[in-house]
């Protein structure tokens, strides 16, 4: 199973960034992000403490559902 980080890398680098690509680009640049994690709780806690923009947690929740549907 792929990690959530690897799943998110498919959203990187859009010419016209949306919230999903902004979160993916931020995760890529943040060297402290838990890149090997498959835990919703661990990633959610990390984002609560280090949120890159105001709607990041909502974006994360939405994308986590897609991640689970695809990989679990």
C-alpha cells in the first residue's frame, strides 16, 4: 500500500494551483512531514500543528477519503 504522501504527490505541480495541489506542494517542501505514515491520526495531528493554509484540514479530510477508497 502506498503512503498518503505518495498518493498526494499525484496532485503536485498544477499550472493553476488548487487547494489539493497547494497541500501536495507544501507536503513535498516540508522536510518534517511524516512521509512514511499511513495513519490518519498522525497526519491529522501534524497538520493541526503545522497547517499551511486555513482550509488545509478540510482538504486533507476529503483527500484521505479518496486515499482510503483507492488503497484500502
